[in-house]
C-alpha cells in the first residue's frame, strides 16, 4: 500500500478539478485523513490544510472505510455497540446488567458508535466518492463505494432514525439531519444507480485486495446491492407498502446473493483490531439466550453446536451454595434468561453456553460476518407471502433459506437427506432449562412450512433470525419491525422508560451528546422529524416501526 505522508508527498495525482479539504470541526463536518499504511495510523491535520489524493490511494482508502465502518463488530467497539446493545436486544445472547442487560444502555457507549462512524468510517468513503464520481475509468470504484455508503448508513438510520445523509462529511459548519423516510428513498436511489453502473462492468475489479470483503469482485458487490435493496424494501413494508413492493420486485428481478459463495465476510488477518466476538469469548460475559436454547434444541438444529459451545466445568461450580441445577449444565447447551431478576445471577454465567469454537482465535482473526446469502431467500419468502412477484413461492424460498444457512455453518458435513429431514420436521421449540424461571417453549411453530398464513409469517421471520446470527443489528431491526420471533421478554428493566408490564422494548438510540452540544438546532429539528410524540427517547418507534410499544 502507499504510505501517504503529509510533509513530503512527492507523487500526488489530481483527478480533474477535485481538491480535498481536510478540516477539524464538528463531528459530522469532519473529513479526517488517515494514512494508507497497513496499520491505518491516523493523521491530525490542520483545519486549513488542503490535500490532493490520487487514484493510487483508492484501495487503501476503501480498506479504511470498510475497517472503520465495521467498528461496531471489531475489537475496537464491539462491546460498546454489539455486546452491550444489539446482541441482547435482538435475543441472540444474554448479558450482565453492566452491559445493558436490564435495558439501561450506556449513553456514552451508544454515542461512540455514532461518532466513530461519522469521524472515522465515512470520511475515507466520501473521499472515494468525490474522487471517482463522473471520472472515466473509475466507474466500478464509484459504484462499489456507493453500495458501501448505503450499507453503512442504513445501519445508522435504523438505530437513530433521522441522520445526516446528503451533507454528511461535507465540511460545512452545520450538517442537517434528514427524516428516515427521506434517507430510505435516497438509499434506494443510490443502490439503483450503483447497480446500473456495475451491470456493464461485471468482469472488472474494484479496489483489488484493498477490498477486505470481496477482493474487488464487482459481480459479488452487485448481488449484495440487490439483496440490500430487498432488505430495505422489506423494512418499510408496514409503513410504505407500495414503495416497498416496487423496490422489492425490482431487486428480486436482478442477480441477488444466492449461495454461500456470495456470503460477505470481512478479512481481518494482519490488522491491528480483529473480530470483536473473538475478543469476548474468554470473558464468558455474553452467553446463549434462553430464546436460542428453546428454538435450537426444539428443532434439533445442527447449527447449535456451531453457534455455541457446550458448558465447560469451572471450579466456581464447587463454591458454597452454587446451585446443583446449574452444575448439571456441564457438557450441555444451555441459555440464560435476559434481564435476570436477581443480581446474584451474575455469578452464574459460566453455567451457560458461550460462543462456539468457530469464533475462538488468540489474535481475533476470525472473518467478520457482514451479510449472509441465506437472508436473501427469507426476504423473497416474505415478499412472496405478501403477494409480491419474487419469481417463486414462499414455501420454496423458505426451504432454500434454511438449506443455505445450514450449509453456511456445516458445509459438506451434513447430507442433503439430513437437510430435507430438518426442513420437513414437525419438531417445535422446547421449554428452556433456564434456572429460576422455568419458561415455557418460546413458540409452537414447527420447521415444516405451515398451511396457515399467520404461522407461515412467524416461521419465515424466526428462521431468518437464526440465519442472521451473529449479525445482531440487522436482527434487532427486524425484531423491532415484526416483533418476531417471540423472544422471551426481559425479566427486569432498570430503565424507567421501558415498562415491561406494557410490553415495551428499546426501539432506538437517543441522539448523541456531542451533537446536541455542537449543533443543537439541527438536533432539535431531528427530534421533530422523529414524530411519535417528538421526543428524543429510547422508547420511541422509528418511522418504519408501526408497533405501539406500550401505547
């Protein structure tokens, strides 16, 4: 890679008229420049410094935006964002109260997710977009970068609601927020533009090995874009059904992610921050949820032993008063109740299943899950269930999704006959062995596709939930949209805004304190764009979330 130094740049390339002003300032107006070294060292630049960046830096800039844009999943920020929020809010894992397990999320940790994305993840991306837009010979790079922009920013919108989109990283003094609806419409436009550009460039390579996900394969980025468009279309299906149908049918008519060859994983080998899950595995501070136990055990699902590990004996089990019921968990797969009611239960985490062996790595160099092809099939299944033209029927898509997900985790280690046996199984979830609560089975739906329309919908969403694991932010978004699967409610809420007796859940993150301090007027406008009472609270449903949340 090029080692770009501020003091003695000798080989600077200018693409036509583009100059890139690197300024410090409010977080959304900042366009920080990072070196293109393998270690991604930061630059602190003078606010008046003008830099010219050329095409040789494009691969390094793209590595930078992928790496920093995935900070919620790397060792950098995994605990603050994924572990202490999405992983338990979506029902995948159970976490201690200090990690937000009782609905009291740490505001500073949540704020850091927003700040890191806008100050570190997006600036190199917008440099690429500014440099390549309309430039002959760089159409593929522009199209791929546009897809990555939507991928990053749809996550921001699905957590905070209104966000800066059009003017993000522009360097302007104030950066306006746009409504979530407006952002979604802009993202649909950007995805369409990107696919239109890339369809005629399927044999080209963009960014080469600077692309940490697909190694520059334009055809795979095109498929991801269409699946992402389908994802966004489904997200707005309950609030803007006609737009959703148009976008979903357009996406389904194109090439989408289909097989595990199309799966998106980010390579972190040799980087100074790796997979965040691998970092937390030794801590045993995040364990299988009771919801996961109920479903995976009930279905005799072969993914369970890949998702999670069997409980290992620990000397803490021999302590005075340690429950015999929990000692008996040794050697089995067991899930913990989320939001445990008794503080003493924090001592029992080692009696529940940790992440699976797949995620264990001393250097945290396990590829990071970005997007799974199996999701495509469940999106198409839901579209067909809604009566949209997805090119097939809901049952076939549903069954294909299960097959692709199982193969993702088990590879050739499971036969086609075994997969068909699972797809046609009448097994239903079981009561989890969650100490102290004795919850019933999470739901009563079998794997085999039902003849009942309502049950079909629950089956599609429940199997998609399993197929998304461990991509927790998408699973949380889908849970808020559908309130499925029927994960167990938390046992306790330390957050006065989340009343469990009314069925309330956390529906968003509140706007950051740094933004309220640096541009309070714009944040006030953003609050008005939220609607739903116009309050910046974590119990306010987002635009696409039509569920009452206790009201």
